């Protein structure tokens, strides 16, 4: 769904991490390899200035596969936050499901559970929230939660070969293009 002038002003955005906010590096565990994608810092700053709550929702199956630790995930997240330059806590919440695909999980995308619980906790209507990501599991989570859902086709990093987004998901060539269409001023 594309945001138009009659749509509610966004109150919350759920961001995927790899390939959406930072360059996608397979099983990223080294904070030194964190690179923000073009326009991410400016997009996050505008959202913060507009009092839009930002949430990070990132599957990290490398932990469940034994490739790296949760401490390494947190170090990568911390480096991303430092690069954003928006203070120590730009995200109102962070969800990091660590299970490998196929393992039992309540929160691993495409499950919408984190989005639904967070919206309820903060009293945010689904119509005033977005899920923004670069992969089909991001889009499926957003659609299942009933929030507006955007596919970002970012430049840089490794491609995830996501293909064409399904009906109900609008594709943008990066976060700045999504921001312009989102209704955030």
C-alpha cells in the first residue's frame, strides 16, 4: 500500500537491518564491516525529528547455526547505532530472533508477532505503522501484521535476490525514496 495524503501519518517503522539499513554481508559478525546504506542516516534523522518510533527487527540465524554469538550481533547493532549518530537509543525496541530457519520460533520473520505485540504495547494502530525491508520474509511479516509494507531495493552490499514484491508491497529504490512517499514531513 502506498501512503497518500489521506493516510495516517506514520507513528512507527519496523526496519529490517541487513540490506535495508546497512550493506548486506552474509552472517555479519564483525562491527568493522558495518556500512550504512545511502540515505539511511538522513532518513532516520527525519523520522526521529518527526517523533516516529523506530524499531529494529532482524533475523540473525547465524547465532542459531553456531556461526557467531549474540554478543557479536549486539556489537554489530551498536556500530550501526554509532554510525547513525542519533544518540545511544534511536530504536524504541529491538527484536533479534536467533533461531535457524526451520527451528521452532515465535518471533522469527515472517512471523508478525513482534510487530503485533509492539503495536499493542505502544497503542499504535496498524494503519500508522510500516514494515520496511529488502526480503520476502520482511514483507510477509508486515503484510501478516496488517501494516503498510515497503520493499527497499538498496544499492551496495550483497544482493539477496528477493525478486518482485507481492501485491500490497510497494518497492522503493532505497530509504530516501520510501521516506518521501511515507507522509513523514
